[in-house]
């Protein structure tokens, strides 16, 4: 093996602290911005794909967005908190964070089933 090359594992763990810092910065800049109807539908869709219906996390996310109307960057900061749902469902939170922070917005919107968009009017 070449001594100058480092072996890199395929196992990579996301540094959620960086995403949390970014979320706090966006919250300070954008303030209490509400989810748009389309964003709320995408969050619900991501959540349904990434969680088991019996674990309750998906219900909690949807409840915070739809019923409590918690602003999107406040939700994101709480979800990224080390004691929040990131500790139980890192894949879900990573996908939500990337969507809300605009890193995968278009890709996630394109993944919505057409029938769902039509049924929900978004």
C-alpha cells in the first residue's frame, strides 16, 4: 500500500453539529418562517419514507409541522439538537435538514408522487 494514501472507510457519520450551527444561523437570519404547503407535504413524505408507522416519530414530526405550526427553522433546530430526534433517527433528520436548508430541495420535491401532489393541491 502507498504510504501517502490514507485508507478511508465507507462508513461515514454526518457531523450534525455543523448542520445545527447552519440551522441556527438561518433561523437568526430568516426568523420565524412558516413551512409552505409544499414544504409541509415534502416533510410528511420524507417522514413517511424514513420511519416505521409504529414508532411515533413520524407522527411527532407531522404534528409539529401541521398542528402546532412550529416555524420550519425552529423545527429544524429542535430536530438537530443532540437530545432530539436526531439521536433516534439520524437518517430522517439528515434528509429533512438537507431539504429544509436547500441542499436537496428540488430533488425531494421531484420525488413526490404525482397523485399526492394533485390530491393535496401542491
